[in-house]
C-alpha cells in the first residue's frame, strides 16, 4: 500500500533532513549534547547554517526529529465526516497512515536517538510533550467524528470525552505496535505498511471478539 516513489525534489529534501538528524545525533553520542552546534551539524551534513534552519528551528529539534502531526489537506475532513470506510478505528488507521508517510524512515536513527534521550532527560520531556500534543490533536478530531456519527453523544460531554480518549489511545497503541514491528524487522519494509498491518490485525481481533 506504499505510495508511488517521491520525485527527485522530494527525495533530496528527505535526504537533507535525514543527514541533519544523523549529524546531530552522531555528535551528541560521540561528544555530548553540549558539542552539538548548528555550525558543526551543518558542516557534517554538508549544508549551510541557513539551510539548516529551513529544516529545523533548533539543534534540539534536529536531535528529536520530526514531531508527529496529522496530515494537512482533506484527509482530516474525510475522517470527521465518516470516511473513508465508515468504521471509526479503521478510518483512524487510515488517518495515521497519512501521518506516518511524513516521518523519516531510518532504523539507524532509533538506537542513537534513544541513547541521547536517556542521557538527557530534558529532551525526553520535550519528546513526551510533543506526543501529548499529538494525542490531543487526534482526540479533537475523534470527538468531531463521534459528534457526526452519533449526535446523541453530544448531550453528555463526559461520555464524548471518554469515548474519544479511548479511541485515541487505541489508535496510538496500534501506531506504537507498528513502530516496534518496523524497527525490529529486516529488509525493505515500510513503516506505513506495518501501521496498516497493525490496524488490520486490530480490526480482526475486534471482529472476532464480537462474533
């Protein structure tokens, strides 16, 4: 289910973004986070400092990598209005697949990033904060979807929030499962494919439990 290969311009953009992250993480691992400077990261990534800021606002963000976010464009509205399949969790899976396509897929970054985060609690806290923001973003669109699917739920805000939070946490659990499977896999396996597989497995488990 992987999209068609990106064009040359997009491939170059992704390669530069990856090179910046690789350089920042390698410096942090080898010399500590204090040694990570915009100039040194730019030198190792073979770009100018001005180009660095076209990709990341700070050295800390280059170390942390891309924050997860919902896709731009019509995908969110398609989800809110009941699409594309008409089943909440399956449709949430489609939405998260669109989000995952924007992430840089590079297994080599995972171990180094985890090492740096363990050594720098302040960066770990920033990562957790960005995930909480992503969770809140998802919960907001799920609430909008539930209002569309079941207008009666609007009458009880507590029920609406509880159901939206539950669906959101289930979706994030499937995303985390896909990430684990992808990071442990070998060969040419894409994160978006693992995410779709996780939601397919989730759907199969839910269907069996309802039989």
